[in-house]
């Protein structure tokens, strides 16, 4: 996934870098690297973002799933 596509999906879903950090459990430094193209976007994250873009899952569903997993 290119940084441009990552940023486009984030914008359309209303996701900030902080949101991406929360969803992935990665640092803001890592999400910055993804969004600037300094590091490749992990394949699993790319697939999840495509699912968000295609409305297969919603951001609300994702947040709820993360909350359940971290209990």
C-alpha cells in the first residue's frame, strides 16, 4: 500500500495518526513512518484499511473489537 493510498483511506474514514496508533498498538513514530512512506505499511493493516474503505467493517466495529480484545 502506498502512503498516498494510506492517507486517502485515513482521510475518508476520518482516522488520524493517533487513531491509527490506537488501532494497531504501534507508536506514533511508527504510524508517522507509514504515512510518510519511510516504512512500508504492514500487509494486515493494509487489508484492514481496505475493508474499512469498502465498508466491510466500520470504524465503530473496529474500536469495539479492540476494546473486547484488550479486556
